C-alpha cells in the first residue's frame, strides 16, 4: 500500500510524469484544424472556428446588454456583446472533484462582426498547465462570463485546476449562468431544460450524430490509451454546438425580457417569466405577465392556481385588494369543482370582508360556506380554526347592533 506522501504526490500536477506520445492512431491535428500554441508551461492544441447564426448576429447587433432579471448584480447598460465570454467544458468525469480534468475547453466571443469559437485541447494531462496558462490570458480579457450550469460545475472545476497548479487568480468578472433563468421560464412546459432540449424546442435544431455527455469521459480515456483522435470528432462538434447554443440562448433570454409578448407564445412560459419578474421585484411587469398567462384557455390547473395566488397577493400588497375580489370569487368557484379543495381563496375572501371591507355578513357567509366544504371533505383539522373565525366575526357583528 502506498504511503500518504506517495498518494499526495500523485495528485500534485507538478509531480506528474508526461505521458509518452502515442505512436499509433490518428493525431488530433489530422481531424481538427488548429495550431499548437506554446507558452512558458508548454504547448496546447487550439482549434478556432467562426460562426454566423442569425441569433448570434442579433446579439452582436445590440449596442448594450441590459438586464434586471438574469445577472446577480445590476447591469446598467455599459456591457457590450464584445465584453462577453461564453464557456463550456468537456471533462474526465461528471462528478467534479480534484481528480477531474477539463480536457477540452470551448470559449466563444465576438471578434469584430464574427463569433469566434476557440477550443483548447490537452493531448495528455501533462499539457494541463499549458492549457490553463492560455485560459488565464483569455479570461482576464473579458468582464462577463456566460455558462450553462457553470456556477455549479464548469467554473468550480477550472478554479480547482488553477489552484492545483499554483495559480492564485481572482478573475473580476460577472458570471451569468443561463441554466437558472432558463429553468424559471420554461420548466413549467418542458420536461427537460437541458441545453440540447432548449436547442430543439426554441430553435428547432435536432442534432445528428451527437455524443451523449455521459460517454465523453470514456472517449477521452480511450484516446489516451491508443492516441486515435477520430473518436473525439463528435466531442469537438458537441462542444461547439453547446457554445453556439449558449450564445443564442442569451439573445433569446434578453428578447424575452424586453419583448415577452412577441417572444413567448405559451401561457406556461409567460407564467414562468411572471414569477421571475416577481423574484426580481419587477411588480408591474409581473402583473402584466400574470394577467396574460391567466387569460389563456388551456393552462395546467395547478399552475393556474399558483398564478392566481401570486396575482392576488400582488394586488393585496399594492393596496388594490378590492380589484381582486372577482379573481378570488372565480378561484372559489373553480376550487369547489376540484376533488382536493384549496381553501386559499375562501380564506382570503373572508379576511378581506372582515378586516378591510368590514362587511361581517359577507365574511360570515364565506366562512359558513367554507365549513360546509371541509365537512363534506372530512377535513376535521381545519374545521376548528374556521369555527373560531366564525365566532369572532359573529361577535363583531353583534357589537354593531
């Protein structure tokens, strides 16, 4: 059994012996056009391509990127598309940790009128430091980083690799992880909010010959064994597609924020955006989207109920409870027809009549109606609270006469 010192030394990148270059198989430069970039740490293979998707060009044409929804800190319009770096990694494992390497790092950015995509590839773990040195120079040039699940996976992984190689870096960029806003908006309608699912749903793209993410680590290990890079061709293609879709998704999200009426056709998506506006404190826009979503004929009952509750609470908090009475009455009518009765609307209506309108007769009728419903449903635990409320209302009513 190896000693602790030996095992620790094996984890230290500085102590790794460079792997012998395979003498069999097709080299990476034979399947991907690129160059070997040299720096003080060694060399790394870099492939560079240019792309001109219509969504990319729409993003490029924006004079500035502004958002109150997606960034964790305010964006005041000083950010241009040229300030953004799009990042995606292919790794030797999906769980992360110090034993996981990013063997292929894709980075996209606008260079003039074109979208340039660079892919940094290490032919063996011995080239990791040279790849990180190239990435260090690249990252320092951009104030905004955009990823998909990058806050949880890609960036912590790269940060760990930098630290293991002795880098003490503090990149001063804003990090926008598109997974979270995408989920908020589309999770109510789509079974999956993975990048490929969004790509298919939003842009109608069906990838052909794509490699599943869970197979990618093994493909790289097989390459390390025999040096045949042909098996990595779909991995490079997969990474390129992810970067391009990532940039397109940012344009779509910005369009959704500024012109939701034109960007979103489904009530479920509009409701998701409304909830995002609520979380961001954009109450007026949240109300507009809630009203638009609830006006749809077809909407999942549970989702409709959530939207109705949020709209009522918004009206109540803004001092417009009276304008929401019709909404509550509609919710009561809908609740009465369900097997599982939600008492939210009944209780809110009773509270309004008792505490705001001080119409105790109306409050009494609502509570008595609610008691009959819980009795029919056999929900004894809620009955005691309703009886207490009814007695209080009746006492207030007697005090008037």
